[in-house]
């Protein structure tokens, strides 16, 4: 299952997340440690979103090929500085297309979003939930995948003032057994859920990292319990349980 991460803190080169650490995102693309729920490697695309300036919408770079096979990025990443980043490597769920637009991060305005997991019974299980979305949002889905649909749902709930926990509860009620590790940022705050997959956080020194798997053996990494909502800024981090009806 896909691996994702988000960073907030002092501007740092993208290479510090993607390539430099012993268990960088590139390393996790071909040697992930915890692929519970299916898949062996994350070879079906990748994406990086980062904020290049105050008030600016994020920049995205996505590909439908493995992160390790990109010959441009290792040279580019050390010279791209960002104080807010969300990046992901993808292991496509069986039956879902391997296309660039299915790779996270999904984006709208200041938001960047990623999903690690699967919606069980896709697409029938969530057809009724999909019917609650504006038709234009459904017509403009990035790709016919569960993750792109989840992004449409999250975006709609954000407009209504709801957050990730409400989306996890609604989808879990419609599609029990789904794996819904969601990751969202506006460049100032990271929101993350755990529902069926691992997640770890490292907080301190004015920076925060949220990642499917720790990037190194720094003892400051902390695992997040399953069924949690994490809200993190460089200054503070909070975790609360997500109440699920079918638990
Ligand atoms: N189901 C999603 C996809 O196919 C995410 C898969 C994953 O987490 N491995 O894109």
C-alpha cells in the first residue's frame, strides 16, 4: 500500500525527504517495511507537492512511473527548498489505472491530499456517498480511483466545515473494512488519519514530519495509534481517537 509523508518547518531541500535519509521516500518506494493490506513495492507512480512562497498555491510534480526511475529528480531535489511538503509513492490497488492523475498529491487551491489504503467494495459501496457530491466534482475527478473519489469527498466536506474524521466515519460506515490513512495540508497545518495502516510522527526543533514509515532511526519518531486523527504544526501536535460506528 502506498507510502506518504508531510513536512512543515524551516525551508529544506526536497532531497532531505525524498533521497537523503536511510529510509527516504525513494527507499520506501522499493523497500517498504510495512505493506499490510496488499502490494509489495510502490512502483505505480509518485507525486510531490510543495509550497514555494508565502500565500502561493503549491507546486506539484507527479509521474506514473517509479520514483527510483526518475533520472531528473535526484539532481533537482537538492536545489528545491520548501517549508511545507506532501509527497507519496503509489502501489495501485488491483483494477485501478496506473496513470499520472491517479498519483497523489491531489490538489485544489492551497490544499494537498493523499490516501494510503483502499475502499472496500469499490465503487458500488460508496455510490450513495458519491451521489451527495456536486455533479461537476464527479465529472472532474482526477482519475477513476478510490483515492481520487476520497479527495472529492474531503474537498466537499472542507467546504462545509467538516474535516477528515467525518470522511473516515462516513466511508467506513458505507464500506466497512476500508483502509483510510488520509493526509492533508494547507501548508500551515498537517491533518492525518490512521485507519488500517501505520503512521509515525517526528516533532521538535520547530518542525514536524508525518510519515507512513520513519525515515531514519531517530528515537524521536512516535507511532500513531490506529483510528486517530493527528493535527500538527511545527509548534504543536495533537492526536485524538476517531469514533467509528462499526468498530
Ligand atoms: N487505492 C489507492 C490507489 O490505487 C491507494 C493504494 C495504496 O495505498 N496502495 O491508488
